């Protein structure tokens, strides 16, 4: 995401904020919960990406003395008493007070800073201008939530789904969180209906928030409205993440409130895209078939556009796999069958099918399950190759003709994250072979090592910057105490400003990208919650007891 970041226009009154907050803001007033519709109008509330580069007291009592990086309570975009309870429950138990401070900052970061707009559906419908298409029945009705990625004022479907993941377990007990996530599902449904090939979106018209334009020169088919879409890179995992958001909501609440006519319309749109993107580049007679999606950007960065006139490299038919023009890093795929996204789509289609079957939609469920099984079969038949050193491993990308790329990228979904996606068990032999391969420099060109940091990176930032996110996924897919501890400590040491960054220079920790990247902070929070449940002794001490968020509220 190489775009102009949010402006730095806010007046910075750090000393006044801290003083008014009574140190960290919790002593000023009780947390009531819900969306703070007036957060931007609060006197003295700085823009967070500027606020976050300064150290704020009180500092943690550990050796690193990490700052408290949560905004003042009046400046937070959304609050939840249960979120505050989880923070207290976890941090009081944690032995390493620096690690505790990082969790204290990271766990609520999405709520604190990125909820740009939320309505619970009870408000009278606004008479805002209609969207670029004719008004449709049910459009923008019910709860709605617009969640930005952080320092870019736009919503990525993938990012927002992952940013909200650690709050899903709270939805059944906190009506405000339930409304927020339900709103996020509804808003994503509108995005998918209007522009299913796009990955990032502007504030919805009913929000009355100003759009931010990315400044790029793109030629895209299908065409889109720039006031609605921030960027239009077709990424298969974005559609999978739309399904995942609803599936996780149902898993935690058993609520089917999201199964609205608009959601079903979005589902139909997803299925249509999967059909279009499963087609071969050439028909049975070898004649070129123009793809529905074309992307050309005026750029001197090869990963920012598609070759062959915006079509991308050819794919073979009959594989069961689905094309993805771009990776979750927003970099172009080299071979269009991106295996991690196909694996994720297979899982989420099956989960959606199970929900719809229980909701009495047997025919739709059957068709989704068939597509899920077809994709899964394609992954195993075309996405698994025999490596001369590692044995059978998952390829990163294939084309159905026999070509494959062996590597992994830090962004999710990834090969490293396949068990977290639910595609395989951690113990699966092919996964274990793959894991060994991608966590070694000899097996993965983007496994980056240096004197200061080591982790999987990717072409998005360059050959010296590894991503803490991949280290966190490494911890969540490991049963080895030493590996988990080392991963947590590396991420902690690279977070000297009390927040998790996008990437770190492996030779110099002070060289990082993105001070404010909510997705990475969410993954850190999810990792701590995972360790608290599976390996409590690693963070709570030798006699520490397992902590599961759903059992503790």
C-alpha cells in the first residue's frame, strides 16, 4: 500500500491530553462502550499517526520502558467495557511487563483508532446522495461499520476482517461489539455487490466522510467509481475474507442476523466472480479468451501492475482453482493460481455452506460445498509438488500447466498460516515439510535474516525488511516453547514505540515501515491470546493457568 498517508493537520496537545486523562485515560471516566461519533471534534485530539510517533506516559515497568500509546478516552473511536476487562485480565497475569504493555496497546488498537463510521441501524435513514448505481432496496440499511486500515483512510476487506478477529469472541456478550461486527459485515456486503473485483474502499456515502484518492493512474475493467473505490486490485482472498467475517460472527454468536437480502446478493456476486476467474486463458481450441478483469497501472514497479496488457500470465482450465491477480500484499501474482487464497476460499465456502444448510438454504449450501471441494481438490492436485530436499510441499503459486513458485510471503493468507485458515492440521506432513522450507533461507528467498531481526518478508517492501506479522504466525503454528518465546521476544524488541510495525529492517530495528498498522497489532493480540490458551506458562509464569477469552467474560 504505497499511497499518500493521512495529513498531519491536528493540533497536538500531548501534555494536556495526558494530564486530563489522569495518566492513561482510564481514571478520567468510566468506559461506557460504543462508537464515539464525535471523536474527530474533540478539542486536542491529534491524528493518531502523528500521536503514535511520540512516547506517552506512564511507561511500562519492564526494561524497555514502553510507552502507553492508546489515545485519550475522548479521542478513541470505539470503546467496550469487555475489551478493557480482557486487557486487565491478561496484563495483570503477564510476567513480562513490556510484553504486557504491547498487548495493552495492540489489543484495542482497531477500536481505539480505526472505526471511522458506525451506525446501529436504529437511526432514520439519511437522505444522502445515492451511490453511482441506481438505488437498491435495502442498500445501506441496518448496522454499518467502516473500518480503516490505519494510516490510510480506506478500508481493505482483508485488513478489516482480521482487525476485528480478536473481538469476535466478545460479540455474544457485548451488544456494542455485536453491532460493530454486524455492521462491518453489512458494509463489506455493499462493497462486494458494487465492486467485487476491488480490494480497498472509500468511506460509504451515508457516512458523509470525504474520500481520499490514491493518486495512481490505473486502467481497470470492470470500471469503478473513484468516490466508492480506493483501489481496485482483484485479490481472491478479499472475497474469502468477506465470507470469513460472517462465518466467524456466526461461530461466536450463532446469530444469522447478517443473512440479509443484501448479503445473499453479495454471495451471488462472489460466486459469479469465482466462475469467471476459474476459466482458462484459452478455450478448448486454443483461442485466447479475454478475462473479465484487467488491471494496468502507470508505474516503474513491476509488482504494481499486471503484465501482458493487464491480463497477467496464462492459466490452464479444469484445475478447480481460482485465479487471483494480486496477492494479499497488494503485489501482482507471478502465476495466477495463488494457493493460500484458494485454500482459504475452500475453507470459507464450506463454513458458509454449513451455516446456510442450518438456515434452511440447502440448495445454495450444496452448490457452495461443491465449489469448496473442487477448489480443495485443485490445491492438492496442482498445488503440491515434490521438492528434492523437503519432499512434498505446497507451492505458493501455480498456473495449472506445471509451473510453480516456491516461496512464502508474510501477508495473510500465507502458506505458513494454512492451519490457522483451517485448511490443514499443524501436524499434516505436507504442511510440516512446507513450514520447514519457508522458514529457511535455502528454501524461501523471502525468508530474511540479519543481525537485528529475522522473519518472512516479501517483495512489497524489499529484500531487507521482514514482517513481524510472519513471526507471530510462526508462533501460532508452533508447539515448541523456545520457538514461540523467541518469536514473541523478537517482535517485542522491534516494537520500541509500543506498537507493532508493518516491516523491520533485519539489520537495524529502528528502520521500520508504518508506525500505525492496525492489522499487525491485531495479529499480535491474537497471538498473545493464543499463547494464553495453549501455553500460559510462557507468558503467565510457571504456574500460569490457561486463559480463554470466551470463558472469562
